[in-house]
């Protein structure tokens, strides 16, 4: 089944594109979605995460054609639908075409933007808005195109040394989700929010298709157990969830367990139960027919997070807190290789890995120990160029987008994604400011190389360039 064409017929996507706008119009709201302008009095400091300068589609098209002459690069035209459809401000922000650019720090100045819903919803939307760049302004240099096309395979270290599924190969998965019951609601403001969230999903999925067509067209189109090893199955509501650790993974697994009837509520499920109890079934444990049936008929979901913020969160969780497994398996070899004069105690315990040492390990092509799921690139974990995801969510607006998805899938109204943090609860959540603090400990060159390492995630999931001095 064709990966590129079949998703257009997915009932889930049909609901997002057509049924929801019709329902909005039926309720008397016939106005187009307004495009709002963020504050223009925002400056980009040298240590702030920010966005790149906005460029027109025409300028980029000319640049792409010029690059194509020298690199055998074939320009993929955007579809008519994405050009003409009303896209909400979160996905296509308008920046002042001046020397000033929007930054993550500017979201407080933009709080007056006309976004329906509560103050907390507005805050979440502004965070995501400021971190998603204008899709029209995506710029890919010749150097980064090479990175995209030559990403080497990476050896992984996993906690459980389970063997790969032996299910036979098959053609690429198409997106043909199961029928999704539309939630019953009233109120134009709620419908407005859903319309915007639906448009956001259409735009994200369209961007993913374009990036995959441009830069990953040569990947294998067969699916094996290895490709689906991070997908978890919830059969009752026909959901496939791809885990991306440090992007709301634990709470989403809790929610799947509640949907499956394993617990009355998410709050009653402890962290160790979520990850070590083997309560959720992995997709790769099914036979080939079962894998392909679910890929073709279930709603496939993944959530991502700003890449550098995600790895800072992983570092803090695994290396700054007691954790015998990670300190032994990763801490010892990292300290041994990258610390000039390690103490006997540090070599014995693996405790006290610094963030700079962690970054050196990530950037080393001859790592003393393999990669781990907590800091692996999201596109490597979920294979979105091979598996056509119906819903691509963002950690930055996790609560609203998750609950929107749950209503679309027909989950009971009382089932909502929890937001509590039960692992290292006294630690502050990793924020933009905390991420900046940690990356101030490494050199400009190391920041550039880390950005390059996660560049495909930045491009596929439409996150802005994290530092002003990157290229």
C-alpha cells in the first residue's frame, strides 16, 4: 500500500480536514481564522533560543532551484491545499520583516494575541508558536542537506536486551486509521480551538511528507519489527503510540493503560509500573499480519519536544539523580574517556558526569558506549518517513493537543492526559531558561555540532534554530 497516497483517504484525516470545518460553519461561525501578529519589539540575545529570519516562499524557491543545479537536488512543490488553506498563527507565525526576530523569551510580550480559550491554553499555544518556525521560511543549506541524506545507522543500548522481531518485511505502512467518533460539544470558542488544532495537524503532516520526499526518498520502504519497536498498542480505541522519552512519554503510557481498563485513573499508576511492568503490548510482538493490520487501520500518534531541551531533561534525569543503571552503563565509560584526571571513586561509581562530558559523548563517532532511547533523535525512534503518523503532537502544548486527540478517538470524557511529575518531583521541569544555562557550559562549536546532530528533528518537526550563532 502506498505510503504517499493512501493517507489522504484516512477517516481520521478526513475528520480533521473536512468534517471539523463544516461543523464550525454549521454552528454559525463563518469567519476565517485570523492571522495575528506577535509583538515586534523583540530582540534576540546571544544566549536565547530563538527563530530564524523569515523569508518568502518565492525567495526560497529561487534558492532551492539554484542549489538543485549544483547538487542534483529536485525541488518538491508544495501542494495547493497547504498554500490556500487558512493556517493558524501557531503554525505559520508572521514575524516583522526587520532585523528583529521573535524569541522564546518574547512569549510574555505576545500574551495579548487573540487566541481563544483560557489563559493557560494561550500560554501553551504561545510557547509552541514561538518555537515553530514559519514553514514558508524553512531554509536548508547545502551542508545540512548532506547531513540529512547521510545520517549513519546508530547502535543502541537498551535496558532490556530483547531480540528484534522476526516478522517478515512488508511494503511501507499507509495511514488508514480506524473510524474515529467525533466528540459532542457546544460553544463556538471550543469549535474554534478544534478547528485550529485540526489545521495544525494538517500542516504538520504535510510538512513531514515534503521533508521525507526531499531528503529521505531513498530509505527502505519495508517495515520490520525493528521499525516498530517503540510503538505501543491500545486495541480498544485503536491507538498506536510511539514513545519519545522526555516528551510526555510516561503520562501517555499511563493514559493508554487507563483506556485499556488496567487502572481507574492515571494518578494511581506509579512510574516503575508504567515502564517496567510490561502492561502495554509492543507492536513488534504481533506477527507480521497483526503488525500491518494495525499500522493500516489504527490511529498512529507521536509527540515530540524541542530537541536540545529534551536532551537536557534526559541528562538531568539520568546523571544528576541517583540511578545505578545509567551511572554504571554510561557514567563509568563517559568519565573514563572524557575526564582528564578522574578519581578512583568516579571511575568506580560513574557518578558525577558533567553536562560537557555528556555532550562530548554524544558528539563522539567512537563512543565508548552506544546510544540510548532517552537522547536518540525522535525521527530515529518513530520512523515518520516510513510510518505515516495521523497525529504529530508537541510537548510544548501537550495537554491541549493530547486531550483534543483523546476526544477525537472517542475516549471517555473523564479520561485526560495527566500533567503530574512523579519522578524526581522536587526538580524543576526543564525549561528554556534551564536549557540555556546548561548549554552555556559548552563551546560554540559544540553547540553547533549538537544542533547538526539533531538537525533532522528540527526540520521535520518544525522547531526554530535554538541559538543565534548557529548556521
